[in-house]
């Protein structure tokens, strides 16, 4: 792994930590996510940032770690950034609750 990829992974992990902090702050409450626009937008901005950072990983790194759905992560970022009205909050909630913690653990193991 090159230094740039390592730096990018560190940044992604920090955004995963930010999401965990927000989820904890709002007691992992889906209703709060739907009703509190600041909670929703904060989490969604982290998703956008994670997707943007994925695009900065080297192709070699992404190829070596093809067990991570890099394309899906980038696609979710694009949906949030360019077609927000099509975002399904239940899918995003599942991502925040399940996929982000999994991603964080996998990335931490790589470092």
C-alpha cells in the first residue's frame, strides 16, 4: 500500500467515526434521522466525502481489495451529490447502521 492510499484510508475512517458519533448523539433513532435535517444532512455529507475519497484510491489498491464494493460506495456518493431527491432514506439508514461500521473495520484491518 502506498502512502497516498494510506492517507485516504485514514480520512475515510475519520468520516466513519464522524457517522458513529452522530448516530450515537441521536441514539441510533431512525425517526430522528428522518425528522432532524441537521442529523440527516451531516450523515449524508459524510457519505459524500467517503465516496469522493474512494475515487482517490489507486486502481491497484481497489483491485487488490475487491471484496469492498468501491463502485457502490462511489455510486451512493453520486446519488447524494447529484440526484438527492431520489435518495431512499431507509437504504441510507441501513448503510449508516450496518455498512459504514463494516467498512471501517475492514479498512482498519488493512492499515
